[in-house]
């Protein structure tokens, strides 16, 4: 599977007159339906899987404290300082190791200060860490209108492959 971005790939994501073939609750079921069409020599370049009914899911990973924020800032700053120190060491000839260590320590201090300033600016409104993602709750298989009947016939041979009723018509 390859993905790309830009105007050329945006055009590739469009069908002229797409029609709904089936709607599934799981992406793997939609993928299975398209795979079945492909196995039966249906021109799957005329198909599209569209995730619908998007929602944001945020998983809370832990409580934030000043200590955790300072630690994360120190680690982040140390990595950045190390990177800068390595760049500086390319242009210096004396005490290369000292330059790298000094830059890492300076980066660590800078990281702690900025992380704590950012944390203090929230004034306790967000004292937790989390990861979030956007997920679809339904997956609709669309097919070019001129091939809809043929796709329906092929999909009818897949056990359990029809999906749920199309809520859009």
C-alpha cells in the first residue's frame, strides 16, 4: 500500500459518481469485501472505502505533576542539547566531548524551565497526560455508479459480506 499527498493524489481519491455498495462496522470487514471483489476480477480501482461518523477518542495515560513535567522537559532538552552539541563539535577541534556535554546540560536546564513555565500557564486545568486519535465508527464501500450492479452481484457471493443497510439511502 502506498500513500502520497498533493493535488495528484487528491484526484485519485475521487470517483465520478460513487454509489454505496455496503456499510460495515469494522474496517477489516470493508477491506474483506473489497478483497473479495478483487479476487473475483472486479475492477477495484473503481472502489473506495470511506470512514464515516468520525469521533475523537482520548486515552488518559496518567496524572501530571510538576516532577513529571520537569523530568520530561529535562529529557527533551537534553536530547536537543546533545544534537546541538554534536553539530558544534563538527566545527571545533578541541575538547569535543566537553562541548557535547555542556550543550546537553544547557539543553536540559532550558527544557526544564520551559516545560515548567508551560505547565504553570495551564493553572491546573489539565493535570493529566493523554494520547488522542480520530476513529471512524462505520466504513462505507463506494463503487462507481456504472459498476454498482456488478459489484452487488459479486459481493452477494461473499458469506456475510453485504454489511449493514446503507443509512444514507
